[in-house]
C-alpha cells in the first residue's frame, strides 16, 4: 500500500479533525436534484435529502457531500435556485451532527450561502475556474476540493484526448493548487481530486485509478470519486444499480494507491471496506480478537470448530 507524504496530514474542520495519515474518510453523496446521475431524483424532496444525509451519518460516514446541480450536461440553474436546494439540507445536517459537510458547487454565491449554513468544504468540480470562488473560500477559512475537469459544468466535451492522462491531470492540479495558494487559501485547507470520468473516457479513468499514486504524491489529501460511475459500468457491462462491487473495488484500489477520501453512494459497505484497509495497515485495532486467541479453538458463528 502506498502511503503518500502529506504536507499537512491532520486537517481541522470546524467540528472535527481527520488525520489523513491514519484515516481514509468516507464521503457520502446526497444530491438534491431532479436529474441526479445515480438516484434519478430520489432525494430531491427536502425531507428525503435530510433523511439520506442522516442515514449516511448513522452508517458511519465521515463526511456528507451535498449538491444541487449535476456536472453532466443539462440546463443551467441560477445561483438562487441552487442555494435553495442545498442550504436547507446543510443547515439541517449541521444542526444534528458534527460530520464534515461539503457543498458541491462552483458558484461563489452558492458557496457563500452554504458556508453560512454550516458547510466546512466547497467541493468545486471546476478547479476554481469561476471568478470569486477562491476569494470566498480564502476569506471564510473553509476547505476546498480542487477537481480536474476541462469543460464548463453542464456542457458536453466530446471525445477527450490526452497524451498522458495522469501526467496532464497532475499538472492541472499543480496549477490550480498555485491559484488557490495565491488567493490566500491555506495549504492545510486544500484537497485534490483527479475527476474520475469528468471529461475522460473509461480507458482514461482506469489509467488514473491504476496510477493514483502519482496524484496522491502531490502532497495533498486526494479524493477518489468513483462510485457507480460509467467507467465501472462500461468495464463490467453493468447498469448503475448493479455497480456496487465494482465501486468498492475501485475505491479500495485508489485507497491502496494513496487516496484518503472516497466519495461513495453505499456508505455502510464503503465504511467496512475502508476500516478493513486501515486495520490491515495497523492504523486501527480490530473490533475484537477471538479467533485462535485461547487454549481451545472457538467455534465460528454457526459452524463447528475445525470446519
């Protein structure tokens, strides 16, 4: 397993700290949109979105990512409408939990409203492409996720081409880190994301997954947003609702290659996978020790000893 040398291993959010040298955080996904990539609008109603977030916290999520607009091509949404979708969810989750909360947005006005409601992080799929967002983040002192993408959100980018996709993504992230630092965002507030599937085809995304160490080596906690994405469906020939095993495999591969945050739909299963990796690395103790720990062999649950 690759253990990246992080510039700042411990990141302090408003309500909790995470030591990314010993923790792989599970980020739950709550999209309050009628055209969500995965759930197709199941969490569009406010009560459904709040319930989904609380269920994720109860299932062990370290982090909840709340969005109001998909990245995929589609009609634009005004900042006021986007804020109306995400701010009430953020406010409700913050009132009930100390979980890390991110707002998945690229608009400065929405980011400002989300931070006012209690968001700890702005998860920006454009890598600070929109003027003013870096200033909002810097002045508020929250975290930012810098993501690689090439097209403007909600627009198409047909047949993306790369000479060396991982090298080009890493170079992009280095440049956006410099933009963030120049804007006054502290290095201990920066997280990076290579943008699985964002303006990339399946071969590109598989290459990023295989070579994730090169992203993690940039020195900032790296996020892997792999859950149920098209690269898994195209690789395994599976529809969205049958990609859980592939998602867990991809997330685990990225974690073993240095990812310190995984963005996932199936929280309980993802928490179990990441906690097992952490225990294997010696970062946490097993929940209990019983197997071969006494003078007699203890029978396994529901099975006789020795079978």
